[in-house]
C-alpha cells in the first residue's frame, strides 16, 4: 500500500467513526472525489476547488462547465459534484410530498433556497398544493417572473392539468443578488392571483430567492393585495 492509498484508508475510516462533523470542508470534498478519481491524490484538488469557489456550498452550486475549468476535474468528477445538490433537492421534494405542510414558512423557504441553488439565470417555479397544503408537483419555467406575464394562460393550463390543485405558491430567483421585488413582479403577481381566483385556486404567495435570502412579495407588496 503506497502513501496515497494509506491516506485514503485513514480518511474513510475517520468518516466511518465520526461522520461528517469530523471532517473539514476540503476533507469532505477530498473523500467524495475518491469515487470519481480512483488513483490520484485528491487532497490538492479539493483544496483548489475550495480556494477557487470560496466554500463547499459554492463548489456544489457551480455549473458543470465551471467545475471542469479546474485542472484535474473531468466530466465524471463534475457530474458527481452536481449530483449532491440534485439528490438533496429530490429527497426534500419527496419528503414534502409525503406530508410536510407547505404553510410552514421555514421549511418552505429552505426548500426554495435549495431548489434554486446553482441557477445562473432567472427561473420560475410553481408549487402546486392540494386543499390541505400538501405538495403535489413543482413546475419549472425559464425566464423568471417574466413568464407570468408572457405566458399566464399557458401556466394556468399546466396548473389545471394537475388534479386536486387548490393552492399555488410561486417562486423565482434573482441571480443578481437583489432579493426585493420589482414593480412588475408585484403587478404580474396581482394579475395571476386574480386569474387563478376565477377558477377556484388560491395564490398563497410569491417568493423571490437570491442566494440565502428569501423575500415574500405578499408581505412586501401587501398593500397591493
């Protein structure tokens, strides 16, 4: 067993003994990269990724193309790194479908932050809920809040295609870092709320997500509702 193999064995053993809390950021990343890069020493590579992107979270949020610009990160390693947040979103979505009530604000906002993590352009999410506020489905659209105005009829049609929908929550992201709603955001939300009300569906809220910030348009623009 050479030095690199011995180090891998020791790091794996430490993880088994103490779990995630016993590893620092670059060690967690180093261990993960073992499974995409079977022979090379991944410690320098893990440290370079943390240095370049700034944090473990930022590494997982980076695009595959950005990750592959780091020397030593090939397609397989980049895909593995993107699987981590992807699996997190999928598991959270499944847990929500299994009965977590989406009027619980903290759980909802955490779900939205994870769902938009890594998005470099504006996107729109429609969360479809039943009469008991249980999540039925999440619809994704490009274009952010602009999609509300451009294709409101199409959005409503897609909502109606999902049975038992009684409530809707909208969310879109602001990659720029500004998490406050624009005037158009508020106007488009008011218009969609009115359209949905005519077919017996309640628009509960519209959130703007930017990084770890999450803003409710219903609260910011409450005088308009």
